[in-house]
C-alpha cells in the first residue's frame, strides 16, 4: 500500500474472497491522514457494505471525519455523536454507493479527491457501462480498486478495472483484445493447436508482468493466519429432474418460443432464464393448472423469462399435503428436505443462496412448516438494517439459518455464524458463486465449513457450471498459474437448449457419472460406492449427510469442486504415491517369487518340502488376488455365494446385449431396490466396465 502511494499511481488490491481488504485500506488511510498527507477521500461500495465501511473507518482511522451519503442514514449523524477531540487531522471521507455516484456525477467529478477507493470493483468490469465511464473521470492522483474477483467472465473485465487505476497501462481495448485476450482465450480450449497453446502461455506471462507492479493479491493459502482456520470442503450435488420438471423442460424445448429463439425473433436470455427456473422448481414458471391448460404461452415468458425478480409471490398454503407436493415436484428441494433436518439435529447452522426471491419464498414456507427460525436477506431488505441483521444472526444461535439472494447477500458480509453453505443454483459468473460461498469461511469462523452446490444434471445448469470451470481456468491463467488444464471446446450456445437422458438415481444403482465428470476425464468424480465418503470419523457429520443424500431418489451424482479450484494437483500427487507404493510392492512380490524357486543341491528337498513351500506361496498369492478382487467388489464370500446366480445372469446379459445403464436397471429392476442397490452395483463393476454409455465385459 505504501508503495502504491509512493508511485503516485493506482492499484488493484484483492485477495481470495475477502481477507481484510477493508481493514487494510482503512488503517492505511488513517495513517496517511495522521501524517497530514490526505484531505478528501471518497469510498464507493455496494449499499450492503456502507455500514461496514463506517465501522472499520471508525476503528482504524479515528482521525478522519466520516460522512455517509445515502438515503439510509443522516449525513451528519456519523460525526455528531463523537467527541471532536478524537479527530487529529483535517481529512474527511465520504462513503457512498455506485448508484449515488451515477445519479450525481457532476458533484463528484468537480471535486478534487486525495484518494478514490472503489470496493467490489467488479462493478466497473463492463468498459461501456455508464458507471464505469463515470468513475474514470474522477480528479485524483491516487486510485484503489478493491476486488477479490477482478476477472469474472473474460479479460475485458481486467482491462476495464485496470484502466481505472492506471489508464493506458494495458493500451486501448481493441488492441488489448487482439494482442492478449483473444490468444489467451483460444489457447484454453481442448482443441487448441500446439502453437495456440504456446502463444496463450507466453501472452499470459507478459500480461502478468504488466499488471504485477500494480496488483496486490493474496491467496488464503499464502497467509499464516488462514492455516490455523478450520478447513473448508466443497462438493457438487448433481440432482435429477422430477417427473414434473422433466416433462415441463422437454415441453419448453419443443415449444414455438425456443424455435423463435433460434430464428432470433425472441430474446435468448429470457428463454434460458425460463429453463433455469424450471430446474429450481416448476412453480416458478407456472402453477400446475395453468401449465396443463396453456404450456409456455407468450404471457408465461413475459412474466417469468427475466432475470429481474421484482415481484414476490407467496407459494404454498401451509398444509402438509401442499408441502409434500412442493417437495416432490423438485429434485433439488427433495434433497434439501433430507439435508436440513439432519443438520438441525447435528447442531449446524446454514446459509442458503438462491438467484430468485420466489424460490426463497418456497424454501421459507418449508422451513417455517418445520418450526425453524430463519433470517432473510434480499433486495427488499432495508439497507440500514442489513448489518444489524447480520450481527444478530452471528450472535443469536436460535437462528438455524439465513436465506439470501446471491447478489445481495453474497458480497462482503461476514456470516461466520453458519458452517454449512448451500448454493441452490449456479450463476453465469463463477465469482458470484465463489463470493457467496466465502461468507461463512472468514476470520472468526470456529468450525469446519462445508459447501454444497446443487445443479440439475444434464440441463442448462450443468452447461452453466461447465462454463464456470472454463472461466475459472481463464482467470487463473493470468492471476495465478499460466499453465492451466484445457478442458472444453468452444461450443455454440445452442447446446444450452438440450436435455441429457436421465441416467437414474444413485440410490437405485446408477453410476453417478455426469457429463461434467466425463469432460474432466474423471477428475472430481466421486464414486458413490467409495466407503471413504461416509467412513471418515474426523468428518462424521459430513459422512452422515452424504449417507442421507445417497439415499435420495433425486441424486444423480457427486462431483468434487475442489478439483476446479486447482486442488486437483494434490489429488494427483496422492495417486502418484499410490502408484509408487504399488510398484514397490510388486517388486517385492517378484523377488519373493524368485526366492521361492531358488536352486538347491538336494533334489529331494527341492521337490519335497521346498515344493510344498512353493505351493503354499502360490496358494497365498491366489488368496491375496481373490481378496484384492473382492475388496473392490464384494464384501464377503457369503455374499458371492448368495449372488452367484445373479452374477451369471448379469454376465450373460452384458455379453449378449452390451446394454446401457437404463437397460440394465429395467431388466434387473427386482434386484435394484434400496437395500440391494449397492450389492448390485458392486457385482456389475466386478465383471464389466462402462464405456461410451454401454457396459462391456472386462
């Protein structure tokens, strides 16, 4: 920070999802003001963080007069209550919002500021937005942009923010896109040529050199204090569409509205939004009676095909039958209904983030029917009371959870009272979800945090999640490691309007392999038969949660999101260790085998007692091989005998038909019950492997 001031320039201050950026800037401004080097300071932040900034400035910069410019507070009340003797300088700070700056541009632009600080600087990521152009007109020698996510979708956003802190450093936007953004992006596709990959890598290195002097970025792994924090793990629960959701989804894909989208006569975003809402709950799009009479009319798209959710609709009449029906109609809600009672029993507290307030209405009706106390934070929550609501939730353990919209509750807040986080639906922007999940895993958290993302398998939500993975890799190529995995090809958006076949529920014997797991070549795939999922004593609560989830008919698969964040390298290291250990053991086995047939002078002893010893060793090897086979397939010899006939039938069926999973489940439906599903799956895996959607004998 001192270096930035010395250079008489600007800079981007960021860390991984918020680690005291506010404290760092407030203390720096306080020290500069005490040295009489500052006079006028302007801090621009989202409305939710206004009180947070005033609180931190009061603590770390007591010598700076504070003024809040917002309709939620009196501009003078922040100073009247303080003793004038507490001020040791002449500096003053105005704290306001982006919207206030946009509406009163002339007032702010005509004043000469010592420092302009923009918090959550991704708000100016669009180079053509009015607020971006306005912020770049400030008369100030020093500019700071605070953001944990300077790149959210593409490199244009990095250019836009950097053009605020250091105009001209990255050239003009057209030149930047031609020389850097496009080559780096093309090199990230899996079908990129070797030359494109090398060019992408070299351009990323040069870009890092350009921005590094003006970019102060800290990762949580680089901070000693974070190493003492409780752990955090994140998994993706791929949910199945309910019968109602699937029929509605398919009907929409076949509707005239989608055909008009392909012709360009209907807006693409509205149609995609309708699909996303179907994935959350059918009632967000149309009540059952209206859908049956006139599915996906123009009026339905007009009412529901928008990302703006300004209206609130009360769903549910409070009866037990109504709640049961609501749960059955949504695969996600079915899994949520299994997880929440367990977490309540275990003493956890939960944050639930969702894109739409109407979905929060449904969830709120459900939690109220259970008698649970939940807070709520969305766009309708009064700005002045938001920080008070956060403080109450953190201190009052009678609150089981908090419902938040991702945009309102997912930025800047400290919700360390919760240790479980559910991201109910994915956002196009990976950093929006990343910001939301970090609300609980911050300084002050005393328990291990677990994050679950809920995504409908085979739908537009899975496509959105795949694009999140690609965008994360693009961001990491510039900000972290220039060599990133290349996973996805560049596809047309038309693939968003498709629906993959239902691979069945994990609870009924399905493999749990989703399209995302296939694209990542198995990295991140969680085998539902892996006992480590539920057997880890250190994480007993998580194990019970996964046991409950695995029993749900709504679960289509599990994916380890830590792979996306780059922790896949450590997983690969463990695989290499396992391979090294296996190689060592195999060499020892070979050496033992050679020693067993070592030549001896006495022919009788060679073919007598030594022969018996050799037979004993060979028998031991055979027994060990059988145990190795059974360890990955069946639990006991009794189980083998009991299922001998089923194993024969499976082998014959696979040999003659090369069936798909659905064909197997249909043929052997009597064996795929809730109690026998795991046994059936292990039997199948012991004789066959899944390739290209079909089972073949090993």
